[in-house]
C-alpha cells in the first residue's frame, strides 16, 4: 500500500494549500483536482493503482480539506492560478491533469490562462461540469440540451446556492451529495464524503459554486489539442448530452462511459475504482 505524504505548499499570495504526494519522483506527475467542496482524499481508491508507476499529487483546493481558508479567492480563475503556483513551487515542468466535476472547470480555466505552455501534458476530465452550466439569454430547450445545461436560470440556481451556504450539519452535507451518488453507495461512504466536504465553510462553498455556475468555457475545448480522456456515465441526461457536445468539439478525445449498474454516478471513480483506474491507466499508457 502506497503511503501518500502530506505536504503544504505556499501560493503566490501567501496562502498555504495542502496536497497528498506519492509515487516515483522521476515520472511525469498526475495532479488530481477534486470536485466542489471535496478534498484530495476523495481519490483514495486511486492512490495505490496510480502510484505504482507514476507520481500522484492530490490537491485540496483553496478553502477545502486541510488547505488554508482565506476570506477571498473563491473563483475558478484563482483556483487555476493556484494550480500553476503549485507546479511552480514544486518545480514541476510538465504534468498530467485530472479534474473531477468542478476540477474539470479549473482545468479549462488553467488552459485558457496559460495555454499549451502551461505545463499540461494529458487531460483527464471526470464527469466535468458543463462548460456552460446555465443558459445564455435566448437559448431554447434544444440549445440547453445540446450543451447539457444543469440549471435553467439564475433563479433556479438560487436554491442550490442557499443550500450550500447554509450547510451546517452532517445531514445537510449528505443531502447535498444525494444527486451525485448512486443508490448502491453505502451509508458509511456517503457519510465519509459528506464529512470531508464540511471542511469548507458554507459561504465559501457557495461562492465558488456560483462562479462555476456562471462560467462559459465553450471556446476552450475546441482550442485544446492535448491527449484527452473524458469519463462519464449513462443514465444522467445532462452528463451524456454534454459529453456528446464535447466529442464534437474535441474529436481526438476518448470518451468512456459507466452504466448505472456498475457504479455509474457522478462519483464513479469512488464507486467503481477498479474499472475507473483501468481506463485511466490504459489511456496514459496508450498516449504516453
């Protein structure tokens, strides 16, 4: 079993971010960016498999997990800058990037800001948030479906924002996870995920969620030629629709699906790590 070392890294604005770091140091690192209000520990079922032949760095984003929680910076662009700062501070010239959900949005922002000179080598997008989560004015239902829009309006989003902001108890946090996991997940695992998410104060969780929801990154995928793997699941309509759109924008990308009966949820990497790990490792080996 791999021992992941706990490390703290100082960002350009002095904020200390936490990460877990393990595996052979002479390999191209795989930096793993968790989803909304998560932690790097969410990838615990990947560590042994991935560190066998690769260095793995699992980041706690600003405000999350063991990272510092300043009263500013809860924007996707700051998270992308934190990713750049992490690589600079750790003297990483090139890295593969894996982002789950919001983590994929951080990758889009990172590529937008730093481009192909930004030290990215391979991209792994794990049921990423839609590049445009809310519709533009004038979009009809067909246009919203084409992009896999998650929320029809800012008014609809306000309830989600308030739910995030007012999260105080474990039961509140578990309710936030209800839409992200399948009914096959154990109560123990749901509680563990929810408990870890509570490390992020509710107001900060709501702030970064609002910034993700209002973004529009549709121009970034078509400009990205890096080897790309996107992993998603069947039975979640917006997931399927947005990955159909992504396949049109990135015809070189490999799209892999999980079915509902094999842990096919937003957190498939946690529910069916054996299949997920094999897909990722095969992609990295094939495109190496």
